[in-house]
């Protein structure tokens, strides 16, 4: 996908999954949202865009892109195919999150752990098949498949944190909603930015504070 747009545009346009999730929530869950709640979600989306702009400025402008001819360009660009792909990604992301919520709540009395086993088993299968296929065609005559090639201690730490994050998100979706999940994810970016100040000595800019205030206002309006 990022072959057809610069990383900055990808990061900014990816925030549209906030709005697509809200739309899917209305269509699939049949939960009516008030006008002020739609406005709150739009503020949340705006806060995400502001945060993305802030990370771009902290990266000293737009990252340089290498064209197929080897030339370097330093501007934001989005190819029509790239726009189609990022739009599809936002729609699929919103649909999958809300559909998972529908499944979890449809069988509400079932244990969340049993439900997670079934849901993640499908994910393992659909990811393992293309991984094996790529390994077979890329290895030539000497076929070898090592799923854990290049794994380090830090890789396993990332896997563990992602697994715990998935479990927590499953609990939030089942006992609350995808809308709450959006707020949790958005505020996790703020927490990550604050931690980066102490860990990596990163200087926050005006976009961060705009994003923080916008997200606080969004949360307040949504539950007012």
C-alpha cells in the first residue's frame, strides 16, 4: 500500500477508520448515535490527524521517497490506487472490528477466552497459508520454511504485548463497544507520546497539544 503513497499521507488517511468504524457500528449493531456523538467522533478523528501531523513535523518534514527511476523526491503524494487501497483498508478495519463485536455479544454468555480461541484460530490459518506459499515460491528448489527466522528476545516481547493488547481489546469490545475502543486507542497514542519524552527525549510540538485537547473535548462531548 505504501508503494503508492508517502508514509505521512498513509498515517493521516489511516485516521478515517475512526469514522468508518462509527458508520459500521450504526449499520451492523443498529445503535443510534446522537448528533453530538457524531460530532465527538469527528473531533476524535481531527485529533488523530493533528497527532499524525505532529509526528511528521517531529520527523523533520516529509520523509524522502525513492522513485522507480532512482530519483529522490521530498513531497507528499497519493496515487489513485493508493487512495483506493487506504479507503478499502479503513472500511475493512471498521467492518472487522464491529463484526467481531457483534459476534462476541451475540454469544455473550460464552467465555471470552473460548471466543478468542475461535476468532484467533481463523487469523492464524489465514496468515499461515500465504506465509508458507511465499516461502515455497521464494526458496526455489531448496524449500525451507522457518517461521521464527530472525526472532529475538525483543520480538517475543512485542508478540507478548500484542497478545495482551488483543485480550484487553476483546474484553472492551464485548462488555462495552468499538466506540470505546477508538477512544482507548487514541489516548494510547497520547500516553506513548508522553512516555517518548522521558525515554527518547522527544520534544512535543503544538500539534500534540491540539490533539490532546481535541481528544479530551471529544470524550467529554460524547458522554455529556
